C-alpha cells in the first residue's frame, strides 16, 4: 500500500515553512536541545542549516502524548511496535553526514515516527520514505501532512527493496540496520550519491557513509551505533 503526501512526483514543491511557534516550554526545550545537545561541547554539529532544521521541527509532535515532556531529551523514545524515534543527536549527525542539498531527492528507509523525514524536508527538495510497519507509515503520513510537509512521500513496504519507481536518488538515509548493505539501495543511488546506513548484527553496528563512484563504493565507518534491525527481506539467509 502506498500513502502519498502532496502533489504528484513530477510537481516541484517549495520547501515547507512551519508557522513560528509561540514561546512555550516545549519551544524553549527545543532551543536548548540545539544549543546544548547538538552544537554544545563534545557534540560539534556545525552545519548551520542542519541546526536550523533541528530547531524548527517539533519533535514533540512525533512522539506519543505521554512522552511529550521528554521529547527534547537526548535519548530515543518508544513509538510503539517495538520501534523508537532516534535521539536528536543521531538525527542531526546522520543528516549532517548525508550532506543534503536543496535540489536533492532523498530516500529514507525506516520512516518510524516521521521525524527524520521532517528534518530532511526542511533541507531538500523531496523526501521518499519507506516504512515496513503499515500502522507507523499511516501515522507518520498523517502527522507530516498535518504539519505541512507536502514534499514528503510515505510508502508502506519493505525498505530492503527501496523505492525503485522513484529512483535514482541523490542520497539515501537508512534508520534500521541490515547485516549487509542491501544491493537494491546501491542500485537506486545516483552516481556520485551518498548513503548513510547502520550495518551489522542486532544492536551492535557501525554507522557507515558510502559514496558511489560508477561501479565502486567508497566506504567510511563514522560511529558505533545501536539501531533496531532491518526486517523483511534483509532477514532472509540469501539477502
């Protein structure tokens, strides 16, 4: 099943602009998150556009109501179905490592809450995001639409397979961990494109940045991480 947001794929859509939030405790908490957890000592997220995007996107809108008071803590939070929303630092770090450009078409694997897609939507032209759990895909699509992100397209499906009918992509970001990089994702990445993906066994992976140069991949491990495992075809022995 596919859930579409916004106009057709062929239509150019301007980047969304969220209304300026009133000064309230959650807004203040979001500003502190950026200043202390992302740009603060020892964190060193330096891309000003990424920091601005993180300061605009209301993370509390992507977590369950009972966890809203914790939305701007630097930790993952449960969103149901044994899935989590990543900690803000990891979202910012992965986004910065992806080197997003305003003209980019980006594929995200593992929509989850939709928060990472919203951050990307502030920075790139279009985001295509795939979630294997249909309930999460529907919820994320609803929340993204409600918040005005008309340049995000959500599909319920197996992320191992990517989104071939929308390929190729300038960049791919994967927020669940296969043991090996899925070949379909490599195929759907443009020549010169970038991919960031956690790779390794359950709960013990390396975050890897890949750059595609023709038939070769440049690979750099950048951070030890723990992500939920990729499910679907990636769990087959022959994957």
